[in-house]
């Protein structure tokens, strides 16, 4: 399943709508994994972070993990959906977190892990870019 969203206007309402869509996409993908659809672990795959070719043109794609796996890349929201589905399917609760840089009018998606002590924010993009764990696994 691929979801294309046309961006009407940036702002906090848009962020909340995106969060709902991302969390729903993670849950759907997790259900597919629990139902037997194979999904290799993101961090053991060759999938890389890459901005969408149409980034900045008013369209956002939320790609399912199997589309990301097939093409070998995903942007921040795609990687969050993939990693979130992986965690949820294995019993680890988490949800999408969207950060807005109002000066640059840009958004970034991360994953808040709702388990463990301490709970933390995970950024699959930074992990895929080869950054040290201290930069992509951030205590809350």
C-alpha cells in the first residue's frame, strides 16, 4: 500500500494528521507481519535513506515496508513505518513523532519507543546514514 498525500498547507494541524496516518500505516504493516508476511529487520538490510525524488513539490508518499524493501530506499517517514511495523509486530509499542523546523518549513519523522527503561526516540534515518548510536537512539 502506498499513500500519496498532497500538502495543502504546512502547520501543526498537518503534523498531527501525518502522525495519525503514519501510526495507522505502522499498525497495518505490523498486522501483515503478524499474519505471516516476511519483513527482514531494517537494520540488517541494505535499505538506505534517500529523500523522495519529488521532495519539496507538495506531495508526500508514505510507502509500505515492502515497497521500501523492493526499491532499496526510503525517506524518513518510510523508514519510521518500516521500523515501527517491525517493533510493533514483535510486541514493542511505539509511535511516530514529527518534528517541525518552522524556520526552514521542513518536517522530520522519528520513532518514539514506548518500552524499555529509559524510553527513547529512535531515528532510523540517522542509523541508515551510518551515524553513531548516540545520535540515533536518544533517551527521552
